[in-house]
C-alpha cells in the first residue's frame, strides 16, 4: 500500500529558500535556517500550542531526533535518509495543511516483535513524515505534562530510568513492606479507549486544533500485510507520541493510588503496588482492578495479576531478597538464560562470523547486559558464566584451526610441548570435549583470551557493580 503524498511545486522548500549549505547540529544535518545556535536569537510573539509545535526551531529539533533514532520505514517505503530532501520539497505544504486542519496521517505499518516467552508484541511503525510531526508534538507537550505526572512513574520520561524505578522499589521494601500486587494490564497499548484519552488530553490542552491532530493519529488505522484495518481503540507502539499518551492515561491511576496513600512504582504499564500485609494486598488488588476496569476502561489480566511476598517480586528483570533488614537485588534466572542464549548464538561454530565480528558482538552483548543488571549480587554467577563462555570460545577456535598442521602450529606458538601439540593436533575428540582438555587450558589461557579482546564477565561486572 502506497502512502499519500501531496502534490506540490518542485521548487518549493520548507520555509522560504533552502540554505546554500546544510548546517550540522549533533552530527545531524538541519533542513531549515534555524540551528541550535539560534535558540536565544529568535524572538516571536506569544504563541499558542500549535504555533509552538510548528515553529521552525521545534520542527528542526524534531527532524534531528527522527534521523538520530533511525528506525524502519512506514507504509510508503520512505527511509529516514530521504526525509531531508522530502521536507525541502513538501514541508511547506505539510505545515500549511496542519494549520488548516486538512492534514491526514498515514496508517501505521504493523509488525510483530518476538517476546522472550515465545509470543509476539505488535508494533505500529508510522511513516517517517508522521514520526517527524509526532515528534514535534511530543517535544511541546512533554514539558507541560511532566509537571502533572507522578514522581513514582519512571517509564519514557526525560531524566528517568528503569534503574531509578528499581532503586525506589528497593527503598520501599527496606521500609518493611512485605507484599506487593504485581499488576498486569492485558494488552494495554491495544485497549486504550480513545474517547476517554481525548477527554483527559482536553483537560490540559485547550486548543482544539492540537486535540484534533492527535485524534487523527489515534484514528489513522493500521496496515497488516496489505490489508487496512481501522483503529477504534489503542495507541500503536512505535511512534514518538505513544509513550506520552500512555503516561497521560495511566497518570489517572497514579494519582488515585497517591490519594489513597499507597506506595507504588510504575514503569510504563509495568507496576507493583506495595503493602505491609497480605490481607491489605488482597483488598488492594480487588479495588485497583475495579478502578482500572471501571474508570480507565482498561483490562486487567486476572491470571497474571497476583499478590506476592517480597521474595517473589519480579520487576523489570530483577527480583529481591532481604539481608540484614535491607532489600537487595538478584537477577532472575530467565534473564541469565536469555544472556546464555545470546552468547551461544554468537559463539556458534557454524554461524559464519569472523573473529573480529564475533568479539565485537560478544563485548556489546556482555557489557550491555551487565550494565543493566549491575545492581544484582551475582559474582558467583559471573564466574560460572565465564567458565562456560571460555569453553565455548576454545571450542570454536579449535574448529576454526581445522587442519592437523594448523592445530599443531598454533599449539606450538602458544607454548605447548612439541609431543603434546602433535598428539592433540591429531586427536579425534569432538570440539566441545577438547575445549576442556588441559592442553587448551594451558595454551588458550584466560590471559591469552583477554589479550585477544574477549571480555571477562566477572572482571567487567566487578568494575561496574
């Protein structure tokens, strides 16, 4: 399905004449004359929200962010790299159509993203032009709503992170809260009620033109394969506006819990509500479920929403245990298994990766995982994973040496005795078995592997823990 493109004169540009040379800000080319350096030199009359959204400086910032974020194409097939030239030609018409209320967003392209449990999560990818407009809207509205959002909400907000949500949870548990309601909302992004969301937005946004523009994005529809489907509910994940809109909706729940005096932590639609007793937690589960379904028109997953003792809390990949009256972190077993699966795929003997590419991918995977789970106490786990990974590295290295002559030469180069080198070079043992042999432990030592550029999980963990 082709996206709609406006017919405009080929010699038009976004705001008057195009600059002779594109300037750069943060390594991203600009497409209008206003750059980051002009922030304090532009003086304008007092503007409404739509004026702020469509001002050249805000549009240029939105363009830079979209290009930085890269991402896939929408239904029209346009890549991010083509956005600058497209806006130079069609930008003026797009801005004018938004001002006049005639702009029509394209439907989003539906793709399915694999989840850790084997299922998939639907993702809606807007066209790059629509991502540009959504980003411009978001940049103006986020500072307005940040003043309204709860301090206990951490998802998709500037200056807030998953680690902050975890540290807040640790603090609450250390205060003596022994139970929690592990709240699970069923298909949250697919079930958001449009009418109620627009009502919430209208309480803060008084300009009908901005509300109308957001409403058009909610009603733009989706394309699955080559088939169009209307969207009467839901906020498609994948666009710059969806995080803000989801926080606007769930902020009602945040405010209600705060008014009732409950301690909670929320990251996007992942929430845990704490209680000092089981009976109180069970009662809280019932009342919160009624509120969510009756007031927010969302669905609570009854099977997954449960009351759990603190040792069984699972939040953002972490779990907790108590030590000398204070909550401490541990990493969930399934998170460790996922890491092993990733490292297993990278070190697979038949994946065709070269030495350098394999080392780079391993380093990125290990460092990224440990940087996220650095709060957990897992020195022993890292030691065991190191031993397993080094054996994997020795196994594929042995396979890559292939021939007897190559194996003999490499073992000799690494300091093996001549007779031992020749004996093992001619062995008929399998790669995994020979990887545990003394000769490879004495030649492909931990120090040699570090010199070759392989990261030690334990060493890196201790450096950031």
